[in-house]
């Protein structure tokens, strides 16, 4: 990836971030405190800004976050907190469902970050929802299924068009997917991610 691509993507996303902050200001009454909805929007936008900075740093320096296994309950709790906040921002609730995930440990924090970022990219098309996200641990892989008619983000297509808009989130999702060996498949009413895990079979047999 060229450094110019990274700069352009970062500027694109931070411009959107500032626009979101302006939206909170415009919708509020300057004489009154923020109402609960706009307060939640502001908190989510600020967290998004921190996430974008972390993405830019990772892409620029080539540093990958450390990864370790978490029990499903802990992994899911971390993801749900972020999905709930994003769902409130887009007025589209997200339901994370155990579809056979609880018998294995799940990698954190990179996959958690990837799931939260990817879900945010498709929420505008999934609204008003609810968006169902199913998680399953199979021998050899973790599987995530978003039950939605939302299109696959252009940045994650196998061969994205050369003139497609570039965002920092899109570049990060593509780079981290490659790092994790994550593959995406889109079909009618479904977006599925498969993350290979050679030790999944032994983990499942020990924990069951």
C-alpha cells in the first residue's frame, strides 16, 4: 500500500468524523445540555476517532496488536458493548448470537476490532434492522455470519475497482483480513467470514 493511499484514506475518514461531530452540535440546543441520545452519539464518535488513530498507526508502522484466546462469554461481551454503541448511532440494533460458538476460545483483540469495524461499515444498509450476527466455532475455523442484504464493502471485494473511494477503515479491514487469513463470502441474505484456526478441533474436544 502506498503512503499516499493511507493519507488520502485517513483524511477521508477524519473529515467524516468532523462532519459527525458537527451533526451532534447542529441537532442540540446550545442553551441546554446534550440529551441522552446525542450524548451517546458524541461518545461513539469520539471512540471512533480513537479507533481511526489506532488504525492509522497500525497501517503506517506495520505493527499488529498482540492476540490471545478468550472464552466465548468474555469475547462476546467485549464485542457486544461496541456493537450496542454503534447500533444506537445508526438506529439499527445488532444481535450477536451464539450459533455454536461457546465451546471454543476466540481470538482477541484483533478479531473483536475487525468484527466491530466491519459491522459498522454495513450498518447503513442493514438499518433499521435488527442485524443478526451469528458466531460459530467449527473444527479448524471460526465462522461469523451477518444475516443481511447489505452489500460487501467495496474495499473488501476480491478485485475492487481502481476508482473506488478509499477509507482508512476499508484499508485496515482488508489488511487485517489478510493478516488473519480471513476470507469473506457474500450470498443472498448473508455475509460470511471464515477465520482459519488449526487448533480449533483440539480446543473444542477439550472444552466439550
